[in-house]
C-alpha cells in the first residue's frame, strides 16, 4: 500500500511517564524538537497520559502548529482537558494508534 502523501515522514511518539511538563530546557522539549527536525507527522499515543495541565496543552498546540499532529487513544484526562478548552475541535484525534497511523 502506498502512503497517502508520498514522502511523508511519520513518527509514533509515546511520552515517558512524568515527562509531560514543557519548558525550553526540558528534555521533552529537546526531544520534540529533534523529532520535528526528522518527521513531518507525529502520532501522539496519549493512552498513558493521566494528567495534563496548561503546559501540556501548550506543548500539544505548539506541535500542532509545527507539524501534522495526530492524537491517538487519548486517556479520559486528555479528552477532558482538550474538550474544556475547545482544542478537540481543531486537533486530529483518533480512537486508536492504528487509526491515527493509517489516516
């Protein structure tokens, strides 16, 4: 099967526990910058994220503005956060990782 967009480079990203706080010197921010330098599309496996605050939201929206971000299998905490602020209407959210990778 040919990819829908030839040349699209996609990365599956599963954050490590306790790594969702973002600031410019945080290893997570550095990791994301490295991923964005190598991939056009990022699938965020959000199934294991149990807490998200404004910094997490900032990270997600920052990635969304820089790349093709797909959020896969969001946990109830992620669904609630994105819904409360209305981000669920602009982000691409999929029920499973497989669905996000196939989209």
